[in-house]
């Protein structure tokens, strides 16, 4: 049942099953991609291929990988719900075999959720943990590379307001508005008459949930360029202060 769930999502996302292995040890029976081994105690593994169309390899969305590894758990939950419905409406009478099936299904869900490895095989929980960990690592690398590039440009040209803006926006995006404020202050120091510096400061202070400071800088930005009012109305950076009276008065006047 578990493998059927995994295979379903692999096929749903146009992947290709490379190998299905039941149990551990050397395979006794091999039928196509299925290997049945001599010893079996709820151990299985599967290999699949995603994002390759014969010519190029494309990036596979994280949610697809997660759903593939959750496939066994999802299929077992569906089976439990199905059996519960069947029992409740009286199609099948309760018996010890059904209770044993329930026990196996619940046991399978618990085992798959737990993040562990055994005989070189990862549980679904372990695979998902690795996927999310790798995603976080990639995001950190992107962030670090972007900040490094901005710093290099700033070092070559200390008055490069575009690099300060890019660095500040990246810091805000990755949850570091307090550091971004320093970048936006540099923009204001270099070009005090440039609305972007004041507007960006307002965004950073809003992300820090500091309404008074955010309103003050947004007011200055609007005085320098009233057209940024349109942007402020839809900018999600202002979600923390959009319901404040000060913000509404500033935007609606």
C-alpha cells in the first residue's frame, strides 16, 4: 500500500520509477523494476527520476518531492478512512483481521513519519527532512552570494545606491530588516532627495513593526514623489501598519 502511494505521486508529476525494492538483502525475485528480497520487515525503498525529458534536466518543485515521499502515508490514511466508512455503514462486520489491518496501517504511518535510516534506507520523514534541509542550504547560498556581490560592487563604488538598495531589499526578504536599515540610510546620505531611500526605510521599519518610524519615512517619500502612494497601497511590506490610522490618513489624503 505504501509503495502504491509513492508510485502514484511519481506518475502524477510525470516522473519515472527506476526501482522498487521490498525488504532487505539480495533480491530473490526481480520483475521489471520490482525487486523482492528474502527478508521483509516493513522495509522498502524506491528510486525515481524527475525533471528529465531526455534532453534537459529541469528543477523539481520542493512540494512535489515532499508529496512523493508522503505518498505512502497519504495512501494509508485514505485506506483507514475508507475502512472506517465501510464499518460505520455496516458493509463489513468488525473482526480481528480488520483490527490487524488497522494496526498495520497505523504502524506504517508512524514508522514512515519518524525520521530515521535503516539498512541504508530512509524513512519518508528522513527523506522530507533532507529535502527541507537542502532547500534551506540552497536559500542560504543564494542569500550569501547576493550579499557578497552587492558588497563587492559597493567596495568598488561606495556611492552606488543601486547596490545598497539591492542589498537592503535582500536583507528584508530574508528577515533581516534591522540590517537593511543601514543600507537604506546610506542611500539617504548619498541622495537625500531620492524618494526610494526614504520609501525603503519605511518598508524596513514596517517589517520591524515600528509604525511611528515607518510613517515618518513614508511621509518623506511621498513629499519627494507623490506617485509612490500607488505602490504603498499594494506593498506587502506595509501589512503590519496598513490598519493604522496614520497610514490610512497618509495614503488616502
